[in-house]
C-alpha cells in the first residue's frame, strides 16, 4: 500500500555498490564472469548507477584484482558504471578502459586514514588532488567517498566540524558528489540531520550529497529516511545487503537495496527499480556465494529462511 509522507523527494537515485563494496570482502574469489553477470542483472532490474569495480593494487583487495578483465564485459550497459581509484596509477588504468565515472575514498579520521591508506587525512587529500584534477580534465565525473563520518572504532564519536572540513576539501578539489559513509553503522537520525545542516552552513549544497549507511545497529533505513527529509536524493545501497569494510572489523553489511526500495515504494518515491527482478538477482547471487541473503526483503519475498 502506497502512502506518501510529507517533505520527501519524488525520486531517489540509488547508487548500487553491491558489485564492488559488496563483494570486496568475500574471502573466496568470485569468478569474473559471475561478477559481470551480477552487474548485468542489476542493470536489468533498473538500477542506473552501478559501481562496477575498484582499480586498487591486488594486494589491497584481492577480490577486485580482475578490474581490467571485468570492466570491458559490462561497459556496453546503459548504466553509469563508477569505479574506485586510490591513486594516479589506478586512474590511469580506469581511464585506459574508458571509465568516465571515478570515485576516490578519503577518511574523516586519522586512525582510519592510517589503516586504509597509510597516510594522514591531509596527506590523503594531497594525494587525491591531482587525481581528481586529471579525471576532471579527462571529462570524468568524480565522487568523493568519506569514511567514518559518524563514528570510528579507534577514536569513538567523530566531531561534526572534522567531517565538514574534509567534505569541504573534497568539494574544493573538484569532486562533483560526496558520499557520507557511516562505516561502522553507529549513526542515528538526529546525528544525520545535524551533519547535513552543518554541511549546508559551510556551503556544501544538499544536491551534491549522497549517504552510505551500514546496518550494524539496525539504523540504516531510519538514517536514510532522515536524510531524505533533509532533501538528499542519492542513496548508496548494496543488492542483497552484501558487504562491509575490510579495514574496519566492526563494520557489518551495507543497507540492502531491496530493503531501501521496499521503503521507497511504500512512500510513493520513484526509483525506476523493478523489485521482483532485483530480488531474483540477489537470490541468484546468494546461490553463487553459497549462503542466503541477509536482506530482510529478499528473504520475505523469496520465502528463504
């Protein structure tokens, strides 16, 4: 039953991260052909932005060592296919294959910057500046991921001003879009609204902000709804609820795309996604991985226990 609520957007763009953020933690190597089929099925379900892979060094994320082989298998799709790049070498690899949507990943905290990039926050920003500038010069759109926006497993609560400073730096270096990551899933709705308001006060407009919530404490949908009420219209999610973060051991799965679509459909918000086809895709992927999907909606609609 569709019952709209006041002060919500008419349409939300889902930034699907299952094929990259969702699979990067898998210990058993997922065959390249399976990854490509996953991306193709996600596009067939109506998702228009599908993060395809990451051009990181294979030692960092072995699961995504096949980026050069995978990207040509899906580049014909009528969908935006962002790829993650950690540095200039990763950008070169991505551009050589025709990628024109690039993402860089920064941290709001020193501890995670050290764990993830082996740099300070400012050193990481300095590394990204020429990467972003070159990507923009090549006509690519650039997304800036920011991890640990709400809490950090080593540092605890993250001051809002600290997050705003790094967001502002990413925007100033040329990022077209920011993704605010609740990497360990500790955010609650009031915190989300306070951060968004503070970003607006410092000149970061809502229309460049996306949100990326993990469901560690069951707060991902509540936090998403708060962001929508503020005017955010880009939400990251992972088909079947796959994924976490290999560099933050307390991070559990991403917000499941099916759970998000179920909520948005009930609110009368357009996503362009065929929920039935999406559920079927996640059931298929769960079979490839040998375990049931953690998504509640997938389980409910597919009658999986």
